[in-house]
C-alpha cells in the first residue's frame, strides 16, 4: 500500500467519524457510505409496482393474479413510448421523497433516487440501454420559481452512472401549462398539445425520457409523441413514482 492511499484511508475514516453517513430520508446513521445511500428501513418501504400491470404504461390493475395486459388507454391510444420503468408505487415514503425533492429544495435526494432508478433500468427485462437521456423540460417561468428542474437533476445523475449524454435543451417546453392536478385525462392532454418541441431532429436514437411522477401519463405521452415525430427510435420512460390509477 502506498503512503498516499494509506493517508487517504485514514482521512476517509476520520471524515466518517466527524460526519457519519446518514440516510437522506430518515437521518438514521448508515453502516457504510453506500452509493445507494438509503437505509434498509427506507428501502423496504418503497413498494415496487405490483403485477398484473400494463406492459406499456406500467399501470397496475386492481385485480390480483393474472398476466400483464394492455390497459384501456393504451389500447385506444397506443403511446409513442414502448415502456415505463418506475422506482415504485407513488405512495407512502416514495411520494413523500418526491415532494421533498421537488418542492422542498431537498436536491441531495437526486443521487440516491437516480441510483435506484439506474438499478431498476439495468434489471428491467430487457435492460434499458439508451443512446441519450432527456429530462421532461420545465417552462422557463416555472424554472425561475422553483430554481431547478428535478427531472434534469435525476438525468444528470444517470449520466454520471452510465456516461450516456443528457441533452437538456433538445426537448423544449414552448409554453407554460396550468397545474394539471385534478383534471381529467382528456383535459390534461388538450392542455399539453403543442407545449413541447424538438430543437433538432433525431436519427433513430433510443431515448430515455425522465420525469419525476407519472399519474395519467399525459405529459410523457405528449413528449414521446414529439420525440417520435422528430425521428427518435425507441422511447423508454423512467419515473420515480407511478400512480396507481389513471385519474
Ligand atoms: Zn432511512
Ligand atoms: Zn397502459
């Protein structure tokens, strides 16, 4: 062992003693400085998407048992994305984490959430190997209010994990859209029509589209449509939380 690495190990030990690694969600002390960085208790509270679910939009069905099948929305209007990978069901601790990350400036949640998302994408069947990563853009007005785009923060962490480029200015939000909460799927879709545009055309690349939460899926549907019309190959969607019902 070189003197330098011995000093490094000593310094890391001292750093851990002074600033013990804690879980970013519950502040419980962690046994080691793990890149996943959530404690086992918090990890155990993230509920993976149950089956059966829609293989296209990942919507879980209320019935127990049975095989995965397309949901009514995807049958009527097949989306331009091929599948959705989610960290888990948008409820409980996962919902709370997204709220803190998105609305309470807890931007240091980007790394653990993105790491877990990367694991899910690698373990998906088939594994997702995109050519580029695009975050769902915020309108400049919203970006000024919030100060950061949570989907871009996640995309940048995935870029670090995989060394796959993020192109944050390729997909552009051309106008602000009113808050979508409580609106029907049809109204949401109408509000979003023409709200996104592609800065330059694509050439068959596999695109990973990142958003924080998928509820009705109106936003990612509209973005994927724009990407497909603009020459993208496969579009895969990755989100932190997937809501259980189309509302
Ligand atoms: Zn924890
Ligand atoms: Zn579906």
